[in-house]
């Protein structure tokens, strides 16, 4: 489809009340779900990358001469009413009031070949009414991190918003990455991302906090009819089942994060999707040395609120905040409390089954819990790479002796010399129990299950940094090569084995690898 004939559906803005003041100055907005927001035209828009499977599904012709202009918001589709969403949120455990899309502008909706709705949204196309102290723009560094990670997570089989295109703008943007007064000028960029919905927990929280009960109900009914039509007409019983589906989807996605060692690092309620999709990629990371208290978020370094080990409980905390916002939809709190009481068993069932698959067990049995619980202190005996350990474990067989196990596991240890004495004895003790557990299971089926659950390739932060540094010098081929590998993260790709090794020493403390902020 040529972009000059593209028409975007505006169901969101047609159905829900909005703020139609098109001036993009920061302000408090009331009694509105969205605000009309005009993207700032780019001086020299250039399309540098796109996701072929998604642009093709949407029928978008990225060879169109106007593609770069369209995907930076410099020109708009027919009948497009660009907008930014109003929402609030709890940030690091505290109510932050009105937040909203500070640098995201939605263009409208499209249908793919399967008639599934996709909202197209530009991230970094200029100020919005919700930009607060920010400028609304984005730079190559943060845009590449979002563009790459959304696709990496998608191909890992985890629900997520998607990347569509990556453009540079020709602008230079001032950024203070660590908020310490060291401002640098960086190249501007915009990601066009796509999702079935960008609605978050915070969209409901802001209406509850503002005593906009009618608007809260209007938004809830809209979401149910559009994204949960199988539930039927909105009403008290449907509201409860809707909340249950949100809880189940949230628990499942977080369990997937735990499965692959992904740390979102900013699990504020405004970053929690109503569909349970991973949303807003900022200072994320993948576990390298196993450490349940690890977070890549520089500003969370002291509290570690959003560390790997905390993610399941933080999800529940956030669900409580959403439940509080939804109370006006109910005559009593018991239906919400009933659903919240299901979270831990829902998460545990999902996680135990995923962990059984990670360990190659045919079926999870209650007695396996002891084996699972013993694994984590074992991984903590020395710096053990989370991704490499589980992938290498799939190669070990019940018949292997200590020497054979040693040769297979050594690539997973950051200090190989420590794998002796008590460290080795601890691993062998756990491995002996695991070998005994899988001894009678089909070896080929076990290995296949483990390798379909434990990725060989993940977007380590040093890989993303390599892509960023090359792109800042005009070379986007490094990014494309890494993304090609990440499209098949569970497959053996011998030519890409250099992407499946431990983090190099130079990346141990380099900014952009282990130290990141929301500006990263």
C-alpha cells in the first residue's frame, strides 16, 4: 500500500472523549482520555530500518518515497488525528499523578491480514501535553535499544509491543544520560512501534484519582468491547472476569521474563500493559551472572525495587493498584480481592511448568520443588551466566561423569578458576540430583524441550551498545546483523556463536552495559 493512499482508523479518538487543544505545551488535562498532539516535523527524515514481517502484514510499502516522512510524523495519513494518551501511575512505589505519553504520539489504527487491530505510535516525535520537563524527542541510542529489544522479546515468545520502523531525524538533541550535569548532543531518532493496545494500568488510575468515575467506566467498557469481546457486554460479572484475564496475562508475561532472565527494570504502573504485553523498553537487561537482586537501572541501584527476583511480587503490587482504581465499577471489593488472591497460585503454576521445561522434565511434579529451590543457591556459588548455564545444561546427559560435566559447564562461569573445590562440589551435588530425575526420560525429547525453552541468544547490553556505537557513526549493519540472529534465538547458529558467549571484561562497568537510566 502506497502511503499517500493510507487511511488510519481513529476508533480510539472517535469513541472516547479527548482534549482537542492541538498546542503541545505541558499542562494538566482533565476529563479526557487523550490529547490531540501534532508531531514535530523532522528536518531530514531517513528510514534506516524496518521489520519486514510486520510492514508486510500491514500492507505498508516501505520503498515509498514518503516512508521516512510518514514514519517521523512529518506528513500524516488521510484522516489521521494524532494523539497522546493521558494516564497516571505509581513510580517506584509512589503515586506520581498525571504522567501520560511524554514522547509518544499515536497516529491511528490499522488492520493486518488477519483483521487484527494495530495502533501505530511514534516515540520521539516531539513534545506533547504530557512531556513535563522533557523535550519529547528521542536519540539513536535509546531508539535502537527499544527497536531491537521489542523484536528480541517477540522472537523469544513473550507478549510484547512491536517495532515497525526506525528513522533518524537530522536533529541533534541534548541528553544528560545519568542526570549528573554532563550534557551531550546526540543524533535524533524515532521508533514507530505497533501494538494491539497501548493502554496501561495508569490509564485507569488517573481517572480514579481524579474522581472521573463516568470516564473510568467509559474507558473500561471500551477496552472490554474492543480487546476482550469474548467476555460479553460489560457489567459487574464481566468486570471481574476482565480483571482476572488481566491478572492471568500479567502473571504469564512476568513468568516468561523470569524464564529467559529478562529484567524490565521500570515496572511502574504506567509501564504495565492492560493486555499483559511487555511495554516501554528503557534500562532493561538480561541476567548475566545470576543474581536475584540485579537491576540494570542506575537510579534503582540502592532500592533494587525492580530487580530480577522482585518482578513477580511487583507485578502483584501493581495489580493491587489497578484493583484500587477499578473499585468504582463494583458494588463491593470482594470480587477484586477474590481475583487478587489467585495471583500467587497462578504465577507459581505457570513458573513451575516453565522451569520444568527449562530443566527438561516431562511433567512437573510437586516433589520437583525441592530440586528447583536448590538450583538458585547453586547458581550463586560463583558468577554463573544465566543464559549459558541453562543452554549448556541441555547438552549434559545422565551418564556423564564429573570431568565431562566440567568441560560443558566451564563456558558459563565468569571465573572459570573458581569451578573447583566447594563450588564444583555444590554444582555436582545438584547436577547429580537432576541427572537422577531425568534418567528415565527420552534423551532426544528432553534436549529438544530444553533448547526450545532456553534461548542461546539474547540481547545482551554489550551487543546493543555495539550496535549503537556503529549506528552513531552511520553504520546500521551491526544492528541488522544482531537482529537477524535474535530472530531465531533458540536455534543453533554456528556462524553467530560469538554472540552466545559471556559478557566481555570491558563491558563490566561501561555505561550502556551495566549502568542505564530511563534516558538510555
